[in-house]
C-alpha cells in the first residue's frame, strides 16, 4: 500500500485525469442505458409477446464477451470513446430491462384493479402507481448496471478511450505493481461509492409506505 500511495503522490494529475474520464464514461453509459432500457422494460409489460425479443436483444451484451464487442465495434465506430460507450451500453441494458419488467409485473393485481376502479388511465397508472411501487426493483437493476459499467470500463483503455484501465494495463505490461494498484483500487472505490450513492437515492425516491 505504501508503494500505491507513493505512486498517487508522484502522479496525482494522471490519476485524477483518468478517474475523471472513467466517471464520465460511466455516467454517460448509465444515462443512455436508462433512457433506452426503462421504456423497453415498460413496453414489454404492456406487450408481453415482445418480451422474448427485447430481453433476447438485451442479452446479447451479456453473452458476447466484452473484448469481442469492442472488436466488433471498432470497424463501425473506430477507436476511442464512441465504441467503448456503445459496448458498455449493450452490457448495461439487460439488468435495467429485466428489473423494470419484473418490478411492474410483480405488483399485486388488486392494486392495479383498485387504481383502475378509481378511473386512472394507463399513463396515470404507470406514473402514480406502477413506477413508484416498482422503484426499488428498478433501482436494483440500475445499481447493478452502474457497478458493472465501472468495472468493464477498464477495458475501454484497450481502444484508446482512457479511464483507469489505462493504468491497469500499463502496470501489467511494465510489471509495475503500484501503477496497477493506482488503477485497480480507485476503480473498486468508485464502484462502492456509486452503489452507496444510488442506494441513498433509492431510499429517498421510494414512497414511505413501501420502504423497508
């Protein structure tokens, strides 16, 4: 650990710059994943025949190895931020899609019937009843996707997208333990911090009546 802190002291700007790149890549990934996966999860609760197709497509990001996805995207998007972002979005979509679907479908039918009996339309039912009740399950998917993205984003360094993976791979190539730890330890800390922050956000957004 002394060697790790020694490297941080010697190269603080390098570590900060790569950490910033890692955070930006992760934030953009999670934002785009939520924007795509949440509506898809809602869609397949209304048209369940599409669930096999949507979940199957989302599952591609999990079944194909991350390095293979990066390799397939390079001819299409080149190297750098864009292919790394596309690969990470493909990996992050599945837990959000599935958790959104499971969270809404798992709501007690009597609650839905009561809401409809009160005259709620589909949009009102979704925004006032279903999404608030499904929020803990949806947030669990977002937390999983975020931690996964932080971890897999280290591979983005292989195609010139920067991030803490740059220190990890340089440390491996140069057999430099402190450099490797300077990439690996902040990555782990980012994942823990992101999960804690999202956990607090989940508590704040969850209706009082269903908080555990």
